[in-house]
């Protein structure tokens, strides 16, 4: 049976498109700037990237195109065949799963970073307390040394039997 029309891109073609140098640098910039962004802004950016790869937005059921950085909504997609409809639905499931994966990943990483940050603050407090205690110890040792010198001088001046 022959189906009229043209099927969407295969995975091989999509993979090549994903790994272009421009998109790779965008992904690297996103990785570097995650620490300064909130979870919602990061997940929104990931959603936009995923939407750009698949050309659709699951929540609206419509195709999305980007011109000059502006998102414009088109009418719901009319499928040419049952095969296209199933492909579209499978892509929607993959996009939803990918989005969920990254949201969970970012949430876990943010929680782990918050825990690490709390541990660092706790360690910093202990280090500051230790530093202060060591400074006091050095001060008391210097006072003790001066006292021993005075006792030694006093003993040297007195004529005590040995």
C-alpha cells in the first residue's frame, strides 16, 4: 500500500539537525548559565528547545514556528494520513517524556546544589569558629610565653638554693 504525501524527518536526519554547531553552542551556553537561573526559566528554555526540535507544542496541540525569536501559533495540524497522525502522537509522547525527564533532572540537581550549599555554609561557620579559637590560642600562648620569661627573670634575680 502506498501513502500519498511525505513523512516527517527520520531520527537520523533529526539527530544531524540537533548537533549543528550553533545549536551545540546554545546548549553549552544553557549548561553554563543554569546556576544563575531559576528552575522555571530553565524548564521554559528546555521546553522551547524541545519544541524547536519537534516543531510542535504538546499543551496546545498546534504547530509552533519561530520567526525572529517570536513564537507564532498556527492552526491545529491536519494529518495527511493515519501514519502521519500516529507519528505526530509518538513525537508528542517523546516530547512530553523528554520535558518531564529534564524537569526532574533540574529539580534533583537544584535540590542537590541547595544541600551542598547548606553544607558549605555549615562548614564555613565551623572554619570561622576554628580560626577564631586558634587566634585566641596563639594570643594565650604568647601571654604564657611572656609570663614564663618573667618567672625566669625573677628566678635568676633571686638567690634561691638549687
